[in-house]
């Protein structure tokens, strides 16, 4: 059994895909990630996800070779009807996880390599400015309705050589929400996370592919929350960013954000005691989407896992080692 660091922040993202081999090869090539494990998904976990008994699944776990504290878990379901969670969706369509945010050594080079694989983006790479920093950004549109937001720090430059060859492990799960207050209150009051940034912003670059004459015109309400700090005592990793666009209306796709549908399905968080954590969430007014259940999670072995769903349909799973 592998020892799991308890950070309080999310440890992994679960992505439902059509082709494990194609995805694993792409993330290895583009991002420099490596496979940690591969095998069948425990049937007990499929029941936790409310799937029929005839459904089966295979998974492939990848991680940044220099930082195994956060992982991507690709899932391929069999004998199940599927739709894309965020099919043909724009940035102002709400529901589910919009994108996983990562740092990149070279945003432009990764973008060009992604295009060669048939990926696209909401816009070509741009310089964005946030909290006194300048970052080179692109929001990649991958297969199966999955997005990755890549950020290369320019000003100030990274203080030391990055701990990644090409692209870091994800540090943020960005979500487009219908209303910022109930979304923010869910993370703060029900999950007990800390909203370390809250404010109303206007775009200073067109990274979401909107008409140019709207860039900087309509504001967006933003809250960034985290369940724990990193080793440097900063709210830097494993966050969620909640975004409500003011003036844009779109589709709400929250109902689709459940297994076995294709796309980013869930964020998974280690805790010291899953059963006790589930009770504390219920005491704060939360409702469980799945109750604590013992399942095998590679590479950790037997775990206890349960989940909740946010007001915008995102599944948040909590697990502890048995």
C-alpha cells in the first residue's frame, strides 16, 4: 500500500475518456507525465458512482514524474451510453469542471504540439495579468470535451527551476457557475475550505475566445478557494476557481456531469478519516451524493470513499486509507 500525504487539498482529477491509450500517449508527449498504474476499476466504485451492474471500466493513472502528490485518473467505461459533459461548450456555459489549470515551461510550444495531435484552443496563446503577475496563457480544447488551462510565468519569472519538464500537475479545477454566492458558500461553509481570493474582474486578454469588442467590457465574479496550503504555507495548489460571467448567458450542463459521461468527472481529496469527514459535512448542512464505502484504489489499496456534488454539479470525492 502506498502512503498518501494528507494535504486537505484535492489530490486528483478523474476524467472519462473514449481511448486510454491515445490519452496516455498524448499526456506523456505533451505534458511529460508518466503512467503510475493501469488496470480494472473496482466494481464497488462503479456502484458508488450509481452505475448499473453491467457497466465495467478500466483506468490509467498519470502523474508528473517530479511531483506525485496530484494525479490524473483516466477512466474508460464499457457497456454504458455516454455523452460529453461539456459538449461544444463555451466558457460561459455552466456546470461541471470547465478546465484543469497547470503551469507550463513553454505555453506556445505545448500549444503547437497539441495542434499537431488535433487539439484546439479557445484562442491562440496570450499574455494575461493577474495580481501583479504576467503569465502566458492558453486554454487547450482536448478530446472528449476536456480543457486544460496552461500558464507560463513571465513576470516575475519562477524563483527556481520548475519541478516539471514540460507541464506541472494540475493546481486548480476551474468551474463556471450559475451564481457565485451559493457556489462559494458551498466550498466555504459546507466543505470548510478557505476562499483566499474573491472579487470582480474584467478580462485583460482574450483567452476565452469571445468577440474582441467584449474583452474587458463585461465583468466576471471570481472566488478561489483551497482546502489546504502547500509546503511554503501558500494557497498555491489544488484549488478551485469559481467563475460567474456577468452579462453572458449560456447552457447549464450540470445534469450531465456524472459517470459514465465523457469529460472531467470529479476532484478527489484525501482526508484522515472519510467516515468522520462525511459526518462533519452533513453537520454543516451538506448532503452526500454517495455514502462511505470501502473500495480498492490503485496504487493505494483499500480505501473508504464518499462524495458530494456542488450546486453546479461537480462531484467532490473524499477518501482515506483503510
